[in-house]
């Protein structure tokens, strides 16, 4: 690398972009070319140019101007960027806002977290079914499975609390969902819906 090239390298600056964009661009519906154009827009925005010329972007990327325009329109439709009109020194001008992508990322990450939570709940529910079947010494019926789902989905009892109700029923040699339901209802009447709340109550009562 000659001295002039090295100096240009040092003085050309850096473009900052969130790793979340790079890690999730395809999940947002973006292609690799879309990402390149988004990076170009970020590069210009960080230089203070919020509405770069398509000709300049084409020269940087090796794409033709019509492709640049098409990709920008696609990014707008995807909700990745937004074309806005602002007033600057009493004059209207257009800018590309790059912030909409972060709302899209927020929604995407929340969906992923919700999916993970659902998968975890399904796994824990299946494990609970197995525990009940072991303790009852028989397979549980679809109606009994529905009862467990109702406790979780409608009554909002935690898996841990239902498990404790199962242990309570077994201690009393009452191997039925109806007995477990009566236990859970009695706990609810005492404003207990989690294992932690039950533990607190038992501490207060001294057992």
C-alpha cells in the first residue's frame, strides 16, 4: 500500500451501524443488495448528507441508478427507511430517515422472544403432563389436558404452582384433577397464584 493510499484509508472515516441490522437483515426481508444500499445511505447520513444523489451511490456500489432507485423504493415499502419532507431555512427538502428499521427490529426481536417463551411453556407443560401421569399411575385424558391448559391460559396459574398442587394431592392420596383444582382455587382465594406467594404464606403460617 503506497503512502497516498494509506493516508486516504486513514482519513476516509468509518461508518457505524448496529450489529442487529447485519444479523437480522434477511429476517427483515432485505436482500444483500438492499443491505449495501442501506449501508450507503448510512454512510452519507453520517456525513450529514440525508438525501444522497443516486449517481453517487451508483458510483460507490457499482449498481446503476435505476437499480438504486428501485432498491430505495423497496426499502421504503419494507418499512426500513422513510422518505420525509422537512423544512430547512424556510425551504422544503427531502431526506431519507433511517430510523424505521429500529422499530422493525424491535417488533422482530419481541416476536422471537414471544416464540421462545411459547416453546419454553410448551416444553414445561409437556413435562407437567408426564409428572401427573407418573403420580396418577395412568395416562391423562384429553379433557384432563384441557384442564391443565385452562389453569395456565385462563386462570394464569404458574406451572410451578400446579406442580405443587399435584404434590399436595399426592400427599393426600387424591389422584384427581378435581382435587388439584380445589387446591388451586383455595390458594387463589388467598391471593396465591405463584409458588413464591405460596412459600411466603407458609412462612407466615409457620409451616
